[in-house]
C-alpha cells in the first residue's frame, strides 16, 4: 500500500475512533466518533505535549497533508484527541509514543484550557517533557520534525502556517511553568 493510501486508511480509522465528548466545563458526556464531534460542533478532549531536548530546544513538526484539521501545518506540540476511557495523561503518553516515538518519560502537567474554533472545539491538557531519545516519526501523521529554540519557533510562526491550538498551548505552558 502506498504512503498516501496508508494515510487515508489511518484517517478513516481515526475519524471513527470514539473520542471523549465533554461540555463547555470539561464534564464528560460520553464518547462520539471524531468526525461526528467536528461536524456537529461538539467538544472533545485533546492533549498537547511540548517535547524539549536537554539543550532546551522545542520539537516542532509538520503535519501530513491528510490530516482533517490543519493539514500540512507546523505544530509546536505532539498530541491528539483523548479516546473514550482514557485520562488526559494516558492520552498524552500514547500520543507522544505514536507520533514521535518517545516513551518512558516523565510528563509534567501544565493545566487545561478551552480552545474554541469552528470544527476544532476542544478542552486541552498541556504537558511537557525532556528527552534526547531519537525521534521515530509516525508517517501517517508527521512529515518532518526538528528542534529549535522557543524564540525561533515563535518567529517561525510569522512566515509559516502553525496550528493555532498548539500555539495557544505553548502560551499556556509559558504562563504556567
């Protein structure tokens, strides 16, 4: 199967995955497929994991073109939607391992915020960690990744498209660490 076909199959499977469905106050209401949450303007839970190396540089990666939300955009954080039955921290561990191949690290919790844009309404949990382990990029989700200073990443947002939700996550981190 070609990479593009693999990405499409991965997207179809993830759109059907049951996601934690919550209200405006992050109270759990149940679980719904990701595509249904988006199409009806409902709220899900998501995680954002800021990965730093020991030099203090932030991992920034570019999303694949098959992503339903912000395809091809640069992203400040690994992460994704919290599936039914998961806690925020469990989701963060899973997403970091899936997207960037980083496992067995201590995640530091930086709290929550509500992100509200059409087709992307989520309660967001922000985590950070430090690792110098080699990155193993998930080809269905990540095109490329690199480490840069937070300041350089912030400057980069002026000339390249970055995921607006992860930029808010970075601001939340900077205000709460």
